C-alpha cells in the first residue's frame, strides 16, 4: 500500500514534503482518562468501543455523564448494560467514521429512522439521533420516534467557522447522492464521505486496505499536502447523505434556523 500511494502521489504532483508514513503509535484511550478526570470534565462522549469497567467506575464516581455510540440495537443494549447514561444512535446516513464496535459481524447498515425506535424500545436511556439530521422536519421526526436530542454535523461544514477548505465546502454542496459513499480508503475504518479520485484509485488498485490506524498513518502525509493545496481529489471529504443541504451561513444562523424550523412544526 505504501509503494502504491507513493507512486500515486508522484503521478499527481503531491510531492511537496516527505511522504514517508508517520511512526505508528497504537495509543489507547486509557492515556486520556486521567486528564479528563483531573479537569473535571462534566460530559464525556466516546465511540468505536465501550470503555472498560474501571474507567466507567472512575467517571461515575466523579459524577461524569457518559455518552456512548451505537450503530445497531445490539450495540445499544451492550452500552445500556454497562449503565452508560446516554446513547447516540448513529444511522448509516451519518458522515465521517462509523462508531461500530462489534467485531466479526457485518457492518450495520441501519438508517437513523429505523435505528432510533429500535434503540428506544430496547434500552431505558435517553437517545441522541445522528445521521441525516439537517432541518426542522428531520429533527421533529427524530423526536417523534423517541429521541431526546440530535447530533448535527454536515449541516455546519460550509459555515465560516468550519475549518473545512474552500474546495471541501464547495464539493459537498455539489455532490450527487450517489457520490456520498462508505469507504475504508483513508483510514482503514468504515467512514462516509464524498467519493473522489483518491478513493477511486485505492479501490481500483485492488490492494487490501490495512486496518486502522495503519492506513490512516500511511495516508496522513497525503491528506496534509492536499489540505495545503486545497486539492479535494485527495482530501478525506467526510460528509453525511444530506450534506448537499449545507449552507454558507454562520454556525449561529444555522442553529437558529434549525430551532425555528423545528418549533414551527406542530
């Protein structure tokens, strides 16, 4: 994979800096726990797995509210059994990385509006809905299905406060529905974003994609150069299936609009 990516960079003039992969550091979330406790962080959200029992107890003893991520009913039940306070139900429409953590099982492909009632019926936890939430109608629909709150991501990508590049913002607004795909090409974990030249070339190579964090280390220099060049063909353009609805408005105006739209629906 490294040899293939190096050749791909040469062919596409991505040669401004050393393309050697970064040193592989297999860091554990355990290295981050103590600073959260020391700083008295009141709410901690996690994904990709369930925290260990000792960590959960340490947070609970400090009164910390824990939020876990589930992409299936089975994952939600496991989080509830660990007494996680709030569960984010991440539907397949959501942009960025999947929070899936059950290994040796097919990737859950459940949409938000099917997943939310499944999680509500099988747990007694407040539910946050994530995936496909972009206006008042989708927020209200999530509430009607039993969600207590929503997580909105792609709707804010085009805002001036967003650190997304100009080409990234433009690309998501003009992406056809069929261009928003699931891929492991950039990181070795399933994630949803806009299909671009990098994804197409990695898939066309037929090479097996190394697992996270190896692949994300191999692609790190490429993503860094692409960011500097504002080259959307080689960036990770994470985006949800409703990302074309993103607007060039301030984050405050987007939030106000979402609240007004939701309140206007009886």
